[in-house]
C-alpha cells in the first residue's frame, strides 16, 4: 500500500469518527451552527479527497451525505430520520475503508438504495426551504419579490427592467466596490476570531513507540541493577552520577509513557452513538453524561477497556433505565441518565459507570443463581446483597426473560470481568433499588511498568501489585494480631472482622510452612478482602512486567515475571487468581466420585451429614446437601388443620412432620430441619440438633420393618440411622419429583449412571445407591448421559421415566442398540408404575421398572444379574 493511500486512510478514518460523534451532538443541539459547520467541512474534505485519489463509490456516498448536511446548513429542519440515514452512510463508509485498508483497492458494491434515500431527504429539505418566507411575507431580494408577486413567466424586456431597478453596489472614489456602512459597522463591532496556531504534531508508528518503550524498560532494569551495586559497595564516587542517571531515566520513562498515553475520551467516543441507537431501538429517552474525558491512560489499556465499557453502557440502557411510563410513575424524569466518570486516584485510574434506573433486582438474581445451580439455597440465604449482585459477572448469567439483539445471552458482564481481570484491575458494584446502580473499575495507568511490593515466601521472592494492597499486618503467636483457626481454616481477626488467610509458601508446595508468624498482606479484590501470608517484606519497587512463558501461562497464580535490581527473576502474583482460590476454598463444590463401600476412599469423598436426635431410638443423620435451613421456632406458632400440623413460614404454610418417635412440642422452642425443593417446603420436627460431620458412609441396609430408615452407618464411632427422606415426603404432591435442572457432574470410573433431572431426587437417592457398593455418576439430561454411558466401566443405567417419557424411552432404545447394549443393565425409575409404562418399557427392552421410593427393590435389582423384563419381551 503506497504512502498516499495510507495517509488517506488514517486521516479519513479520524474525520469519519469525528463526524459520527458530532452528528449525535448536533441532533441534540440543532441550533449549534458551529457543530454543523464542522460536520459539513469534514464531509466536504472527505469527498474531495476521494475524488482526487479516484474512489468513486466513496465519493458518491459522501456527496449524497453532503447534500443533506448542506440543506441543514441552509436552515432546513433537522430530523431524526435524516440523521439516522447519514449515520448509516458513515457506517457504510467505515466498512468500505476497512476493506480498502485490507485489500488496497475500493471494493465493488451498490449503494443506490442509500444514495437515493439521501437525495430524497435533500430534495425534501430543499422543498421545505423554498416554501419559507420572511416575516413580512415577501422575500427581501427585489428580484425574488417581483417573481413572487408575478408568478407568470416574464419577457426579456420585463426581466431586464427588474434587474435595472435593483440597487447596485456602492463604489468608492477609486471606482472599487465598497461594503455598505451597516456591514462595516457590524464587522468593526464583531470581535475577530483569532485561530491558535496549535502545537505541531507528527505521526509516529505504534511499533516505533513500542520499541522505544521496550528500550526504556531495559534501561529501568539496568538502573535498578546499578543502584543495587551502589548500595552494596558504598562507593562515594558513584553516588552522584547514579543519582543523575536515575533522574534522567525517570524523566525519560515519564516522557515515553506520555507518548503512549491517550485521553479516555477516545475509548468513549463511540458511546454517544451507541446510546442514541439503543434509545431509539428500546423506545427510551437516554442522556449520556461523560466526565473526565481528558483523563489519560496507556494506549494498550485503553484498547482493552473499550469492550467492557460498551457492555456496561448497553446493560445500563437495556436493563437499568426504565421505560417512560415506569419513570413517570416512580416520580422520575422521563429521560434516564447514564453517567461515565474517570479520575486519577493513587497511581491508578478509577472509572465509574452509573445510572438512575431501577437498580439490581436482587430477588431475581437470587432465583437465577439458584436455577443455574451457581449456589445452594442455604448459601444464598447467608449471602449479602453485594455478594449476590456479583453473580451478574458469572459466564452465561442473565436476568433477561428473553434473548434479544441487545441482551439475554449472558455474555456482557462476563466480558467486563474477564477483561478487567486481564489488566490487573478491580471491579465493584453497588446498587440501590429504585435509585440506580454504580459499577466501579479501578485499573493501573499502564501495564508496562508498575509499582509492586516485594515479599519473600520460603526461599523465594515474589512481587505483589501495589494497586491491590490495602495494608500490612505483622502477625505472631501470642500477639494481638495472630492467625486463628476456624474449622481448620486460617483466619485473621482484624478490627472485628474475620479475613481468610492463604499462605503463599503453601501455594508453592512448601511442606511444613509456618502459618502463625510473618506478615499478612491485606488484599482487596472488589468487595472481598483476604490476607496473603508471607515470611517477610522487602520494599516497594517499580518493576517492568514481562509476560509469562507460554508453558506457564496456565498457572492462574501468576500474571508475569520481572527482573529485580540484583538480577533475580521473580514471579508477579496475580491477585485475581489468589482471590479465586480463596473463594474456591470457601465455597468448594467439587465433583464427587462415589466409591465402593468396602474400599477406603480419600478424604475428599466424605459426605457431610447432619446428626440429630429423634425420640428414644438414638441419633439419626441425613445428608446436609438435602437440608435447606435449621430453625428453632416457638411451638405456640404451630397451627392445626385437617389433622396436620402447619407453620406459617416465610409467607407460606409449611407442613411439620415428626421424625421417628420425636413428638412435636406444645410449648418452648421446637428444633426443625427444613427441607425444600424450589417452591416446595417441608419441616421435620426433631428433638435436638447434635452436630454436622464429614464421614465416609458405609451403609448397612435396614430391614423392611424399619420404616423411615435407609440403614445404619458408623458416624464418629457411633451407630447412626440414616434417614429415608422419601418416607416423609408428601406422596400426593408431584412437585417433589420435578425439581430444577442443573449441569451434570461428569465422574470418571463410574459403574452406575443415574439419569435424573431433579436435584432433590439425585441427592436423596445418593445414599441408597452408595449402599450397593459401586461407583456412581449423575446426569441431569440425556445429552450428558449419552456421553457418560460410553464409559468402559458402566454396567447399569437408571433412567427417570416421569419427566419426559418419550425422551427417556428413546435414550433407553439407543443404549440398547449400542455396542455394549446387550451387557448393559437398564432400569427405569418412576413414581407411579402403570400397565402402559410397563408395555413401553418392554418394547425398548428395559430390564425392569422400579418405584423411586422402594429402596429394597432398587438395591435388589442392582444386585440382580439376569435380564428380567428383557427376557420376557
């Protein structure tokens, strides 16, 4: 591509971007003639340049757009339709410029439709101007006035008479034409506009600046090494030159950094157009206010935050800003406001995106999180509103009821979080219902050279970006600040707040690392604070960030590496990676592998059980995953209706059922174990809650006479009955059998596959299947089940027949037709076996159909080796 075309593309691209922005401003300020003149000048320049270089398609488009803008300049009414047509022309020009830059020649295309529309709008504006008259109803020009009065065609003599009667120009003594006195007075009164000369600019290739920045980074490393040598040798003669070198290096670094810095307004330049188009599409009036547009950022960071800012503004326009009717009903102005603000704060840049809309719907976010199995109901109950609001950053999460061209796919805020994390930034969200939402992003000024805290863990040094460090705390056994243990997890009690602690040396795999002596680097990511335990702290230092090797980029704990003044290479800790580890440790939801009862499973395969007393029969237990809440209620609140005991609990009536020999109390506090599945809820009355324990279950199946008990297991050295929850469920309520769907849990080396869409029933059947002595895999849909069923060790498949019978029988037929189908045992599970169901099961060669709550029949069939129903078929 020759230099002339390259220069044209660069200059035209800037001009078109300016026209794009100015058109949106002009639509809001149609009386601003300065904006209009600027738009007309830029479009005219582009048209002329296209004609000079020989780009007919671009020239035709810009000429048509110029015709409409020219009518605006002459006084035609500015309409939204005309502005939209010109903006569409700008988009078309951008596409042509992009292809021209890629291929070096103007692409072939037909723009007749767009050009015809523009010319029609120009003619319409011209006709509007021709019908306008001055205030006295007659044109001021004598010729035009005569023509207005005499509509009939004139002869040449009459026309000549009109021209002769028109006043001529005034001439001076030397015969030259002079301006009228009134015009002279106006010129003298009007201040002359003095155009500033402006600073000279020079276009420099980005590659040249990047190379210069790399060289400065190496100079910074060399300076740090020289300063380290000077500190060790104490050479007085070197101090002055090194100080001078350090000063020059700092000034050079600052100067080169300024060449990379660009105002954040460049990243915001497309947002007014986006807000305008979204407002028109959604039928909302939205005003975009931008503050701090001259705040400067590194060009690399500016490119990375363009997409996050676009997604946030789109979310504000679509989700946050209410419709005109809703806003007026709430006592708000009918136009919504989205405000962008940027400012420097402590060596970093803070960007705030706020709106005056409806705020986040925490209840809806909670429901969506529950539906997508991002958290259990018990966990959501313990979360604050701020914690729940952060679910919007989860991949695939959206509260939109339907997918539209604007939203609903759940990729917007996920992109924001990923991009902000990638540049070492912090994102936080605050919302007030009915008032609005503010999303705050804190990002470093540059990614090339950052300030970091140098720490030591074990025998290695590490760098922690100072942007996330809040404070340093010295901890020591027996001191005021010391590391405590809660449920085996280290925490720091700091100003009446418990901070989770993670030891950096432990993350590096150091054995026997001390956890009670050292320094706690209090770190904040969003609203979450945690501590990083290190052995020592050296100093803060400006470090040059080097990318990680491609072989190490999969390690989430580090974002890069650097070279210190003494030549040592140290790793840069990624605070976001540490935060994810802290979060995973707090809310671990690992995939569970069910192992044979006779084998000794690893500690991660223990089951968390709730142990309680019920009657005189000793202690009982139920898997904690089935329990929603533990409550103690006043027995006086119980109500009796239809022979049942009910409790008004959270705006609904909850049935209360005693467990075993336990009696429902008539006075005092009654302990309750709350079981729920979606909107369905049940309270089990027990005598006392004993403990919550993690235990490897080795269940011995109970006899048929032991109703309400699956079997017995040894928990904490004591025989404990495992509760059969199915015995207590209301059998006449089919809702318990149609729980929420969730993602499947793929588990390796499984021998039994349970295909059950209900979370509740999968958890309930788990202990029963565990007692069969084989490994178990769970699937919530048939697509995942098909993948898991191909496992070599799979010997038995249990299929739910209640939710979607047709899909279940189709899946069973496909299993039977597979290569291993003849040796596979396939059982159907149903809550109500009918003759029709048995007939269809025989047709697809199911081995047996079993009632879901008949544990004895289920275990018997799992132990059976013959093909009962298949042989009968």
